[in-house]
């Protein structure tokens, strides 16, 4: 199947999020015991149209093909007794609903207005489709689990690519970092605690929590809605915040709680089993220019220790770097969020790192670089240039891992396509004649087609 890839579920998982379309429903296809409705195709088409804009003429053909593949996988999973536990479905369902609510600042009224249904109703609508997706993924994993590849096969895969078709890779670098946060002065820490204690006393005296959150909280997102953090499940918040929140009774106000973000007052509004609905007021101690200057000096001294005493970079990361950074648990090595590996094209790096690396040699350690973290806080880091490649056409020496990954994906696709061809021949299939006539991509399904 030419247009098919192993990532069919990236498209399918959005189906359950599309709003209902106004179509007269009917069965378009049957695969084994699984049916496909016209509304499934139209909902997915509407969603993709909104996301992508102009759609190709045969878009519905490809959407139906992908749905039929999913249904075939689900049908075979049932025959092979591949069971998806309901608890797994509920866990993923909770994560999806929580994610959607998070995009809406946990505003349940906005959620219900968008979907035209309550949260519970949307969950019920999503449950069966989500279970089918997980089942199909599990079946697909079983089919391709034997798709391995040897070094000689990687070499053969690479050598069959025409030279003029080889990709051209830009210069890439691997980068390590030590992230160092300025320490709050005793005076600013006390000022923040005193301010929050005063706010707490005002709340206990009857002043509106929401009003004070909107006026004073340093969490801008929740401050706009009176400090409301919405209904969240265990594991959402940092440990100190969560421990305090789960120990509160409904309507109870916490003592001052310290986390990596600052100082909090927390009020528990509601508890639903393992879910809690809280609001908070955050006060962050001020970082003064003197604190920043001191942090830069301290980090420069750490740099001298690394260079003078030959302290291994990975050891220095464990001693000095902020443990809340992703790189902390990776020996300081930064992970490219786009590719998931440790290689960055220069254009993918933050400007401050880009300009630092421009004049550095491999193995060189930068001086302290000031930057702004995602949280908006200012910090410093040392950057180690661990490797650099020149712009080049793909080759086995420099790009073996990338080539191997591409070869494995091709092997998986071959495994899955052979399996699909075999199962299509032995599975009951019905398909609306109008789609069969209009869609060349669906001709493979006509091998064992039962006419409607």
C-alpha cells in the first residue's frame, strides 16, 4: 500500500476529538466484524481540513484506507485474543481529557461549550474509539516485533539509494550544559514570605481568595482566573505542592508551601477520588542584579574548577547543575525535542548558544551565558561543544544511526504490508461501490470483496 506508513495512528487519534458533523450516516465498509460509518470519514475530513486548509481530491480515499487498516488490526486482535485492559484505557482517556482541558486553562465551561457536551459525555464518546486505537497499536506491535536489521543490511539499504537522491545534512552539533540558578538573598526570601503571610491572614479574615490571586499571584496564567488550577490528577504538580494539596480538606487553606517555583498558598476546592481541584497564589522572591552578578561569578569559578582540576563534565553536572533540567539526567547532554536524539542543527539552537558555539572548538567549555528559562526566570549555563559535523551528503561513517533508523522503518513497513495483504485475502470485506470506483488506493481491498 503505497501511501501507508507505520504512523497511521497519528491521524486516527484525532478522530475522537472532532466535533460531530451534520451528515446522514450509513455504513461505508465492513472489515471482519468491524463497521465503518460515513460519519467517521467526514469527521476526520473536517478535522484535517481545519488543520491543513485545502485538501487533495483523494483525501477521503486515504482517510478510509487508514480507517480500514485500523479496523483490520482490531478485528485480528480480537481473533488472536489480544486484550487491552480497561484500566489502561481509562488511564489514557484521563490523560487525553486532562490534556485538552489544560489547553483550555482547565476551563470546564469552555470545554463543554466547544464540544456541546459535558466532560463525562465526551469521555464516554471517546472511550470505545480509544480502546480500538490501543488495540490496533498492540496488534501492529505484535506484527512488526521481528523487524530487526543487521549492519550488512544497513549497508545494503544505503547502497541502493541513488547518489543524487542522498539527503544533504546541515552542520550538526552535540551540546552539553550546566544550568546554574541564582540564589535568592535572605532579604528577598523574607520579603516574599512576609507578603504571602499577609495575604493568608487577609483570606482568613474574609477577603476573597480569587481577588487576591488576581492582584498578587506571580502565576500569570492562573491569576487571570482567580488562581484556579482546575481539576487535576495525581502526578500533575511538583511533589511539595502535591503533598500539601492532597493533605487538605475541601475548603481548607494551606500553610505556606515552598517549591522550586517559589512560595504558595493552596486551597482545596474539591476532591473526586484521585482528582483534586485547587487554586493557589504564588509569590516568587525577587532575584536582584546583585544575585545575578554573584551567580555569574560562582559559575565562572565552577568553570575554572572543571578546567584546572580536570573534573569530568558529567561529574560536574551532578555537582552543580539544576536537577530539574532534562539534561541533568543525561550527563548534561541536551536532547533535541524535535528529533529525540542529541544532534542539533545550528538553526535549532537558542540564539545565546548559537553565538557561543560559533567560535568554539570541539571539547571547549564556554564562559557563563545568561539566558531566560521557559518559566521566565533568568539563569546561567556553561556550554560544552561535544561534537560538530560539517555540512555533507549522507554517508555511513557520519550518519550510520540515521540510516539504520530509516532502514528499520522500511523493514517494519514491509512486514506490516505483507501481513495486511495476507489478512485482507482471508477477511470478510464489504465496501461501498462508490468509494471503490473513485479510489485507486482501495483496489487491494477488492481481492476478497463481498459486493454490497
